[in-house]
């Protein structure tokens, strides 16, 4: 498999060519190196996992992909072109959406209003027309509301759509955050520990939704996750980080049998 060509998964799914590539990424904070010369790619339509011990640099890598951090060295390539220096909202407008390791929702707002914030990059009406809610702003609002309602139905959260987020249990908050990211209609969805803190039933639900997003919407997914059962079941390919360096990259089976990965992270063959 070459970098720009697609491939066929073990279960017969056809994956497209490279949509994003991290080339020799190094990220430093003063004298601390969070990421050291890491390269890997993400293919269109795949579920790509990033794993590793705490402090390996996984979230820092996700922040580089989303534009929150600018790499000290290296390049990010997106859809065949080098990505220039961009702010996070500009990256979002390119089609990259994300969730966060620590839930970042507006606790006092309803589920519906939180998800609507995911449509901000799609809103083009002027502030004045939005304030008086006439003409283009009204039509835009209605179209965005329709998109959001589809996401609500898809993630089966109709019954809580008007509930303030602050009243929800943790597992449902995670689902609302996923809904907000999906409302942006991303081509690449970044998930930072989507299963963290969940019980078994909640993990099963979230796993099902991630697979459905990938299958039904064709969304490319890059996720960080510590639950190795989830990673091995969901992922098409896995990149492994340790102390800011890449120590493994391949299919779940290849990574599971990689001695360097076993020694640094998995612990057993």
C-alpha cells in the first residue's frame, strides 16, 4: 500500500487514498519536546487510532491536526496540498471537527442550542440580519436547524433536546459533544478519548455511533482512546506514540504483535 493509494480492510471495506498527512511533525514547548519527528497519514473513509501511554503526546498531535497548535517543525498536508498557517476556525471551515478529552459544552444551554453552535462555520448572514431574524438569516437558521434535527435523530437524543446540558449524566454529555461535531458536517472527525469515564453500556453505544458515522456518512475518523478492546475493534489502522515518538504503525493485528508496542504500552502479546 502506497501513501496515496487506497486499500481494502480485513472485513472487505474499500478505503480511499490519503486525505491528510503529517510530515516529520515536531512540537516543542520551551525545552520540552511533546512530539518528536512523527510522520503518518490518514486515508479517506478509515478509522485511524492514535494510542499510547499518558504523556505520549497524543492530544498534542490532535491539537496540531485541528490547528490549535502550530508545529515547531514539519508540515501538515491536507487533500494533496501543504496546509498554510491557519487558525482553528479556518481548519474547521476546511472540514475538520473535533471533540475534547474534557467535555467542552455550554452547561446552561439546552442540548439543541449546544448542537447548533456546531453550525457556526456554516452561517454567513450579517450580524444585523441575525439580530432581527429576517431574510437570509431566517432562511439560514431554518436550514441549520433542519441539519441539527437530523443529527439529533441519528444519535437518538430526541428526548433530551430541550434539556440544559448541565442536568445530563456524563455519558449523554459525551454524545451531545459528538452531535455538535457532527453538526459541522466534517470530512474528518477528531475524537479525543470519546469513551473516557464511560461504563460498559455507554461505551457500546458510543462505539456503535462511531461505526455508524463512518459507515453512513463516510466520515473519516481519527481517535485517541485508551480502551484497547475498543481500539482493536473499531480501528482500521493504529499509530502508537510513546514519549513523543512513534513506535508503531499498522493494522490492529500488526500493532498488537509489535514487540516495541508490547514493551512500552500493551504489556502482553
